C-alpha cells in the first residue's frame, strides 16, 4: 500500500504494521487552506454552478477483513495512459474510505443508465450497501465487481493527496473491462439522466 495511505491511516488512529498500534497523530483539519486563502465563494453557489458540469457515475468498491465496502462517486477520471492511472476524490469525512485505504485496492464500477437505484443505495452513509447486491471478485485485486456495470477498472492505490475537504486518490490500473452495451448513467444539476444523441 502506498506510504501516503499508511500515513493517513496512522493519522486516523488505525493499527498499521506488525501488530503494533501506530502513534495516533492529531486528526487533520478538514480543510487544507488557511482562512485568509479562501475565496469569497458561497458554498450553495459553488454547488449550483459546478452542477452544470455533467459527469458519469461510479461506485468505488474494495474488500477488507470486514467484507465488501463501497461508495457512490462522481468525481472519477482517467489520469495517465503510461503508466495507466485513474483518480477519484472522496470526502475526508467518509466512513467507507478508511476501509478502502486499509485494503490498498479498489475497483471502479462505471454505472449504466438503469442503475440509478443502485447508485442511491451506495450514496447512503452507514447503511449495509451490499445488502441484496451480488458481486464477483475483480481479477487482479478481488474487489467487488457489480452486476450489469458497463465497465470496471481494477486498481491498486499508489498515492493519496489532500485537496481541501476531500482526498485525491490515485490508483494504478491492474485490470479492466467493458461490455460496451447500454448507455451510461449521468448526473447533472442534482439529477440522474441518460445520454441522448
């Protein structure tokens, strides 16, 4: 697992290493900028304006000692072709992220147009998101591949960066695949939609 992920886990008080408790560091502030560096942008206006950027929707999954874990994520993108890297962003308050960080592995499941209900189920915090959901292990990492997802990307975590109230997670692609069938699930202005063209 990347050294950055280990540092993150130590800061959260996780046990890291050969069975010894890591020295607990103070939990980092949720923001990575000083108050005098902030732009005078209203959070509601920020969400409204950036909501005009349509994106695809994914579910990021991993498998740890407690079983499968995952969360809905629209902040996902390809990053590099050589080496093959992808990136996703996750809130630093996420309760699922520490499990993915501990696993050091993840699978990005790109959702299809008919999977809005699945996305909503994985967007709920604290629920058993895998209740009633069948899955198969991704070939390289064993992370959950979700049924009927048009594409999947199986990855190992390489680096984790701070980005304000989110973390920027970079993963090296170990395996991937696509069915090339169906339309993507899109998110725009707070609503799900589908590609029309």
